[in-house]
């Protein structure tokens, strides 16, 4: 017969024995252990740190950006010291302005942030599931002579099987690699927009000069014709067409000047700085491209079709889809949960061990596997479509380049013929065999030929730019784009 608590008290001669009673002490013990364990569980937790954004503060920072910014200088000093040395004594050209755009342009900041998010995803994918603890105090209402409390504690330890964690990490690493290549894609797009802005500014400046000379000659012709009308040599109606041509030339000149005034604003926008930052900056707007023999080489074309940044990003995304399929296939195999626990049962110490696993009878993850296979096929199709698009872009740009080169050869011959004809007219004027009107007409024709050659040259430059965009050469920034100077890293 089990002794009662009162018998034990009488035998031992103790008072307040209840505080030493295991039945009374064990529930308090479990709660104390739980309360003591919670601070340790939260010791490694990261706490929220607010970081507010003020529209006014961001606007002030945007308005204060200049090419003399110390953060930009530090960025160049770390990543492109030769560029920093060049801009100290020479005008800012496409190469140096591209580095400034990589530092300042908002889309580059977005691409960097997306890469950092993808890198954080690798850490997330490598996380292991935490074990769980369950405390279940029970109360026995039918207990007699012993403590009615039956405290118990149980642990559950999950164990992932079939390499699921490894597949998750591999997929996240491929996605991070794709984001890294997308930074290079963004950088090239920035460079392309900047190059086009510089080329447009140079072109409109040159066009303005030609149109200015053309307008001067056209006004001279109008004056000569008006003089003939005053002398009665021709009818007044014959001056009308010359006046209309002069008005058209004036309108073209005004439009060219308007575009010229917008040119610097477009350059500033392509860099990511305010227009005021370019007011005292010397610019070299003519873009230096690769030699045409290099641009049209089969080696460079093949390299573009296999190693362009966007193609490499698409390949990384395809590899991520492969890892996704591997992960879904691995999910066919259930994870294991190892359970263990302890219970104090009215004086008896009990320990339990159990293993829990899902029984894959009704569902073997067929749906997610089929979806992952379809997404892998989609990623492969996207890569094939992108490669075909790059191939078509290279062919189209090459055809446009060849056509522009042929056209400029013909127009250059015509311009040289106009120069010879004008020289002959000027010689005849000195000899008295021609008048000033004939010379002015010859000058007008020469300026028209120069404008035609200029327009064709512009088409040639545009074809070169299209070929550069298709090849994404010359620009190798992938390795450098991941580096940031301390000044840039600390920039809010």
C-alpha cells in the first residue's frame, strides 16, 4: 500500500514538506526552464531598425549631384583609376561619362538592390528547420494520495531528406547569378542611352552649323534676286521660291537649335544628374567605337551569341528551373520528424521516442513536378528566343551598316563633284565669266550635298550603335559592377 503524504510528513517529522514534493515541484520546474530558455532563444535575433525616406531629402541629394562629387571620385579611384586620371585634364567622353552614369543612375541602384535580394535568398534557402518543444502539463482528477499533476515535455526534431536543402541552395545561387548578369545588362542599357544622347547632341550641333551656312547663302540669293527685280531684269514672282526656301532653312535652323538646347538635358538624364551639373563641364560628344573590322568579325559575333550578359542571365535562370525540378522531385520523399519526450507520472519517470513521416500514398507531388517541368521548358524556350533575337539584331545591324557605307561612298563622290564645280564657278567669277548669283547657287548646292552626306554619316553611326548594342561591345563591366567604394556604400 502506497504511503500518503501525511504519513511521510509524520515519519520524517517535517513541516511544509509540500515544497519538496516532486509532484508539486515538477510543474514549476518546467515553467522555470521554459522561461529561462526563451531569452537564450531570442539572443541571436535581429531587431528592426527603421530607415525612413524623405522625398525632400532625396530631392536635395538629386539636385546636388555633380561630376565633381567626392563619392564619384572615390568610386572611380577604386574601380577605374585610369578614367579618373583622364578626366582631370581632358573633356568627359563616353567612357568616363558611362562610369558616372553607373554611379549615379537610379536604374543601376535598382539592379544592385535586386542582386543583393537574390544573394540574401541564398542564405534563406540554406536555413534549416528548427526543432520544437511542447510542454503539456496534465491533471489527474482521479488521483488519490499522490500529486494529480503529470508534467511532460516533448521535442520534435525535423530531418529533411533527399537533399532538399541542397537543391534549394543551388536554385537560389543560380537566381543570384542571373541577377548579377542583369546588372551588366542594365549597365549596357545605360551606356547605350548615354551614347545615343551624346551622338544626337554631336549630330545636332554639326547640323546647326551646316544649316546656318545654308541660311546665309539662301539669304544672299534672295538679295541678289531682289536686286535683279529692282533692275528690271526678272519678274518679282521669281523671288518667291527663293524666299520660301530661305524661310524653310530658317525653320530648320530654329528646330536644330531647339534640339541642341535639349541635347545637354538628355545627356544629364542619361547620366542621372541635374542639367545644371553639366553647365561648366567640357564634353567630348563624339563616341569612340570599335574598329569596324572588329565589329564585323565572326569571332565577336559568335562571342555575342554565346556570352552576352542577358544570354548568360537566361542560362542561369534555366539552371535555376532545373534545380526547382530537382527540388520538387525530392519532395516525393517525405521528411522525417524525430520525437522524444519526458513525463513525470506520479513518481514514475517516463521517456518516449518516436519517428513520424508522411505516407506518400494519395499524393506523390505529381502536380508541382509537372509544373516545374513546364517551367523548365519555358526557360529553355525563352533562352532560344532571346538567342534568335540577338542573331537577328546582329544581322539587321550589319545589313544597315553595309548599306550606309555604300550610300556614303556615292554621296561623298557627289559632294566632291560639287566642290569642284564651285571651285570652277569661283574661278570663272574672278575671270568675269560668271556672276555672284552663280557662285551663291553653287555654294547652296554644295551645302545641300554636305547635309546629305552628314545625314548618311548619321545613319552610319546609328548602324554602328545598333551593332554595338547587338554585340554589347565594347564594354566589359561585369566584374567591376559588383565593386563599390566605401563612399558609395555609405551613400544613403
